[in-house]
């Protein structure tokens, strides 16, 4: 989680390394409206706390765009915007946030992985979960469809490496 500038870095790190996080909680965030960047967040649950009267951000349109895009992508999302609040820590909501976080353990071996490069402040990792692109600009979607079959779609990469284990497929 992060508040203010820290929330922007929480979004950036989770989009660059979605396999590192079980969930993120951006509080009083600038938001994000770049869909390519946010596609990497699809498997990462997000809980946003925002005050619509916040003078420390460029405007509430950024957090609202984040909400709209993540909703379309089907992300596990809670977006709470308070019309009477500004750039506050929302401490009274943290017990709910902690319960929400506790109910979302990190998934170490998802059966579907998407890696989309983006122009965020932190470059997307070449390896995301069990899929690795040789090239920084490679777009890779891999999905385990059965214990003996994986479907892979890749663009803009010369090679894709899979790091498999017996929790994903029958080795």
C-alpha cells in the first residue's frame, strides 16, 4: 500500500512485477489511465481509497479512469471515493482494508499469465510468474488449458521461456 506519491509507486511496481503482490492499496492516488500498463494489474486485486476534494492530485479524473479501466479488465477491485474528503490517510478504513488484504493471498502459480510492456516509470519485468519474454517489448499471454497443454500467444519477442512446475502441469 502507499499514500499519495507512495500509491503511485505501488501501482507502478505492481504493474511491472504483478507476480510479487497479492494485492495493492493505493490511497490518495493520482490514478492511472494507461490501459497497457493496467493490463498487467488484471490478476492483482486493487483497493482504492480516494477523496474527491483532494487538492494534492491533478484531479479525481485519474483515480476514476483507473477504476473504469480495471473494472472493464475484470480486476478484483474495490474503489471507494469520498465526496467530503481530501488528501487524508483514511485510517478509520484500515481495519476493513486489512481484512480485505488478508482474504487475498498471493497466487504463486496462476493458470493464466499476461505480460504487456508499458511506458511506466518502472519497466515491466521480463519474467512474470512462469512466463519470460526474451525481449523487453514482448507481449506474451500463456494459459494452462489442461495438465498436458499450454496455449501461448506472443508478439514482438524472439523467444518465450516457460518456467514450469508440477503445480501447473503434469511433468
